[in-house]
């Protein structure tokens, strides 16, 4: 079995001082949500062996918050994840076959990440699938399991949704606002 964790970067400022989208930083809520989702991932034992992280500032900052909760996870920082579509993201997954992590995380961006999640899932948590259909929000996490032994074998409609979560959904589940 292989597990893929897709994490959309945390909430960002509207515009970067440089004027470049790639340079947008996390806002205050983004810092809080990113740290919360990192702690949640660690507490739920959704600990990747390897993380592939977009080199955009907001993805790098999100990674640092997640890494604080899981300091032993190694990462590859890939500029091609910035504007990747589902096929490009799938190629990044396939590129990890030699390293063969049992659990892989990708920290990247919509719309590609959301589209990839929808394309990979063939079944699993029905309520999570309905919630994910609507949106993959900032700091949203999609955990997908595959009954395979090699990352090269992952393809569209091959996974089962194990869990979909976001800071908002976690607060609602715990009775918070």
C-alpha cells in the first residue's frame, strides 16, 4: 500500500510587496491554520516519509509550519509544482518511485491540486468526497490510499479517500466556530 497526502498551502496575503504571485506570503490566519494542520497530521499519524513542496513562498512557509510538527520528514523543493496541472503533479508522484516512500506528501496549489485529488479518488470516505467535491480550501488535506507497491503504478481513479480535513472542518467537528 502507498499513501498520498495532498496539502494546499495555507491562507495568504492578497498581494505580495513584489507584485509577483509566487512571492505571496502567509497571512496571520495562514500561520495559525498551517501550524494547526501540521499538528493534526502528526497527531493522526499521517506522517510522510517524503514531502514534495512547491518553491512558491506560501508553500515553503506552509512546509515550515508542518515540518515543525514532524521534524524528521525530508523534502524536495520543486519549482514545477507552482502551476502544475494534475498530469504534471502525477509525474512528480511517479518521480519518487526510486526513493519509494511509503507515504508521500505534496504541498502545492489549486486548481491543480484539487483537480488531482478528484481525479485520483475512486471511492472511500463518502462524506469527505462530497466535501472535497466543492473545494480544496487553503490548509485543506486530502489523504488517499492506493493498493499498490510502486508509485509508478498510481493512476487516475486508483485511490480510496482515507480522509479529507481542513482547519474549518476540524473546528466544526470539535464544536468550535
